[in-house]
C-alpha cells in the first residue's frame, strides 16, 4: 500500500515525481548511448556511471512511494541531482556535441535541475499536519 503525504497536491506531485524518476532511470538502460554522451570526459567509466545513475534514479523514484524510505530516498535523489549537474553544464558548454538539442534547451536544463531538487525536497520532507489535528490525536 502506498504511503502518501497529507495533501492532494503533494500526493499527486509525489506520484508524478516517482514515475518520472523510475522512467528516467529505466531509460538509462534502454538508451544508454545518449547518457554516455553527456558524461563529462574527465570522468571515468562512462557506461558504468550511466547504469549506476539509472539504477539510483529508479531506486530513488520507488522510495518516494514508501513512507519510511521517502526522506532517505529524497536525500539520495537530491545528492544524485547535484552529482549529475556537471553533465548538464558539460552539455550547455558544448552544444556542438548535441546537435539534436538547441543551445537554449541545453541551458534551460540547468535551472530545471534546481526545480527538480526543490520538487524532491517538497515531496520527501515529513508531512506537516495542523497543530489542531496533532493535539486531537494526543491521549
């Protein structure tokens, strides 16, 4: 059974986020060539990094659906988003390597990463019930 946050907006945001990360992570295995191309050249083992990051995205996305794992999974996703940020910078600085994407789209990925971090934080932080409902539950 899914353990969802206390508001409808957070529940929907959490489900969409979880699905996004599970599908994005799976895409690392379906289409690894795209992700290998965005790994900065100074990093080793490009294919292995793609598979590890894909697995961690799927794990993080799935953890969003488990209440007891949500905070740790959210922290893991935030750390992963920070860790892969250099790949987005690499893409923006070298648009010639990505002819299928406009320079504008490549630069747009940078603030989108920050929005993803905020989204993960919002849905993975502990739910806040009103003080009145907390008091009503006390013996």
